[in-house]
C-alpha cells in the first residue's frame, strides 16, 4: 500500500477531485488546507507602490492510501488536472504504508482500506 500525498493549487481542487472520483480507485481521502513554500520561497506582491513578500502560500493537501497497482493512474490523473505549467503547481509524494487498521472492526491490511 502507498500513501499519495499531493500538494496542489486550491483552485485546482475541484477538477482533481472529480477526476479522482471518476477513476473510482480509492476508498477514502483526506483533504487539508495548508500553507507552504517551495523552491521560490514565496512571492513578491505590490500594493500601492509598496512591495511586500508572501512567504507562505495557501495550498491544498490531498492524501489517499491506495493499492500499489493504482498509484500510477492516480498520479497521472492528479498531474493532468493540477498542472498549469507555472511555478507553484505543487508536488506529489508517494510514501510506503506499513499497515492500515479499521478501528470499528479491527480489520488490517488491504481489506481495511
Ligand atoms: N520538498 C518539499 N517538502 C515539503 N513540501 C513541499 C516540498 N516542495 C514543495 N512542497 C509543498 O508544495 C507546495 C508547492 O510547491 P511548488 O510547486 O512551489 O514546488 P517547487 O519545487 O517550487 O516547484 P516549482 O518550481 O514548479 O514551483 C509548497 O508550497 C509546499 O507546501
Ligand atoms: Mg515553487
């Protein structure tokens, strides 16, 4: 099992969500509003001639734990729907998951997904 953790632009969330729902290969999903910083370490804006820097930019973090064989399809779908080609499009991390336990029943492994 793998965890896919994708940090994307908030305005891309609804496209990414509907595309993932259509794929029909995940059982659960967690979404969080986050603040982050990438390579560029923020952006410079100006207001009434004054320049100021915003170093933490709002993003959305999507987390799903899925079967190994579904990782590539999910990854490709996120890229297709979250990409603008501009800096700040986000990042996808793929993380090994050792165990999943459904608290209600105590089931473990794939059947607990
Ligand atoms: N190495 C990292 N570790 C943890 N979070 C990261 C990392 N890189 C990016 N992020 C998260 O992803 C968000 C978007 O990153 P971003 O797309 O700007 O990455 P980047 O490496 O700067 O790529 P680009 O050059 O395309 O902007 C960041 O605001 C941060 O929340
Ligand atoms: Mg960046």
